[in-house]
C-alpha cells in the first residue's frame, strides 16, 4: 500500500494534484487557495494517524504550496498595475477578450471598428479605461460614445485636456453624476518639454478636475526621462512616462516611482503607442529593473 505522503508527492510533482486555474492574459495563473486547504487537511490527518516522519514530508509540501501562493500573488498584483490597451474589429471579439478574469484594460474605442450604439452591449473587464481620441469619429459620435460609457459606469474615461477641452466641458455634468473617475491626459509626440512646462501641464490637469493625470512625452535623450521621473516627487495620482525606443524602460520604472499603474499592449501585435511592450514583456522588464535595484 502506498503511504499517503508518497501518493501526495507523486500527484503533486506529476502535475495531477488538484489545482484551480484561471486564464490570465498571456497564460494561466494558479490559484492555490484550494491547494493550500487540501494540504492543511492532510497535514492534520497525518498528525493523528501516521508517524511524525510522514508529517515532516507533508509539512515540506505545505511550504511549497505557500511559496506558490506568494508567487501567484505577484501575478495578481501585476494584473492590477498593468493596463492593457486594446482595440477590436468587432463587438464579438471585444467581449470575448474582455471576459478574461482579473483583466485591467483600456479600450481605444477610436481605433476600434465598433459602432457607437454597440457600446451598450459591451462586456466590461474587471477594470476598464474608456478612451476615444479625435481622428476617426466625429465630435458628435465621440460625445455620444463617452456619454454611453459614463452611463455604463466604466471605471475611468480618458480625455486629452488640450485637444478636447470643449468635449471635457460638455461632459462635465455627466461626469459629476457618475461613478466614473476622470483621467486627463496630455501627449507630446515630438519632444519632452522643460520640467517647468511639464509641471504646469500636470497641475492644469488637476485644476480642470482630474482624478488622475496622465502626462506622456517623447524622449530623445536620457535627460528627457529624468524630467518625466522628477514629476513623481511633486504629484500623486500621476501616470507619466515617455514614448520612443529610448523610453521603453520608463514604462516599467514608473511603478517604482509611484505610478498607480502603467500601460502595455494587449498583445504583441497590437501596440497603441511607440515603444509599448506587451503584458509579459512589461513584467519581465520590471523584474529586471528590480534585480539591479533601479
């Protein structure tokens, strides 16, 4: 007869041990709560039925399970700290993607091939930022899109406070009467201004009623990144980083500096900005920076 501790070890290391898994973007996240409970119950049984020798084996497995729990908690933290920007060619594909558990996403509605009325039928992920930049839709369509998103109680809407000031003022009554938080953003696609200008722009966002400010510039040299990073010593509720190949590091580093979250591409082939990494690449870069204490 195979001892209980040996059977548990065989099942565990063969991958047949009971586990509950959920899809989490690029792969699977093991949710070890059930696993830990199973170990604890077996531990109690072993304590009363079998010798202490067997109990030590089970204790070892319990420690492995706890280690797994801590490791998976890190993945859960990344799910809340990395917002995946997405656009879709149909409502069906959007709803399919947004059904992923623990998903924090930005819907770039302006880049999606979805009509405004269909926003009513969208399935929202656990946390969502609704963004509709100028360009592809008329001002009337964009106003209606934001109105519907606000009625659907999305977590955030993102409005460019320089390009869309009139739109912001028109939506102010709906924003005040909703549960949705307001991200006011600014994008500079040519350079990184002086620190004084960056600071004034950030303050302007908050003066206009932002719950969170998003400041994005284009970095051409290291000193540009340093000016962006310095904003974190003056403001909370800020997401500030730079675009471009030189600035890729900034997308992960800002999590150390106090940003509540950062942005990543929904998939490797769906970038919405220059230098944007996907979810796993962002995690890998974060861990690399952490290992060298940057």
